[in-house]
């Protein structure tokens, strides 16, 4: 039979582990895009279990990773939080490029407020490279070369040409236009949103379809 102290510890552990249970349910969903939430969830979990003092632990060293004799001033609750924090930091310290681009392409988490400004700029740069690669690929390239007659036409006030090149310019700026949009509600369906904005964001919608199809976990297939 458990003692009062042990029951108290069980309640504390349940409270600590509840966010991990919620995260598993969220990322294991089948009816909505989940992978784009992955790093957001990890960052939130790290905040939930961040210890009062962060001790440097080498998890590649068995003596550190499995040391049951480490003393913690704040008791077992702080010990569990500390170990969970170190595990999250160890396994998720360097996010995968694909996962971060995916988060940026999800209008529900596109602000990337779970990373530093410096990291956010790096992720935007990665998406810009992907965007440029697709834009210059055979599928999207126009293959048009302007000759002297074309240049003469450009100098005219032809309204059709003005409209054509205005549209071309809008495609050129679609990444900046998307980044300037406000982040949407978590209840938004990103698949429907991109389908409805495909003409506005031609290349980005192509990339979104590619990345949003990634599943965050295999829990649904394990049920």
C-alpha cells in the first residue's frame, strides 16, 4: 500500500506528465496536419519542465544518463522535470530543416514564436531557397527571353503588358506577402486554406502540399 508521501509523489508525476500525454494525442491526430506542430509542442514541453537550475548532463555518458544517486535539493518532482528537460534538449536541440520549413508553411504557427529571431530568419532563408529552386525548375520556369522588340514594347504604355508584368511581380513577391499575413487560428484547416489561396501563392502552395503531407508520429498506425 502506498504511503501518503508516495500518493503525493504520484499526483505530482501525473501533473508533470499530463502535457506529454496531451502532446501525444495532438501529434497522433489523423484528421488534421500534425507535423507542423511538432517543434512548437517540443518547445512548449521544455517550458513546462524547465528546472529551477539547469545542470549540464551528458546523456551520451551512461554514468550521467542513468545515475540514480544524483541528489536534487528540490526532491523527486524536480528530479523528474530536470531529467525530462535534458532529454528534450538532447534529442531536439537541432531541429530538422524539413520540420521547420513545414512549421513556417502552416498558417497556424507561421509566426514561429517558439524560436529565437535569429533562428526564424534562418528558417525563412531556407524556405526562400526552396522557393527559388521550385521557381527556377522546369515546371515553373517560363523560359522567356526578352529581345529588342520586347524591350521596345516594355517602354510603351501597353495596358495588357502592364497587367502581365504586374502579375509576374506579384508571384515574385508571394513569399513576402505570405510572411506578412497574420497567423491564423489553431482551428484553421491548413489544407483548405492553401487550396483556397493557391492562385495567390502559386509556388508556396505547391511547397505546402509537399510538406504538410508529412505525419508527425506513427501512433495512428499503432492503434
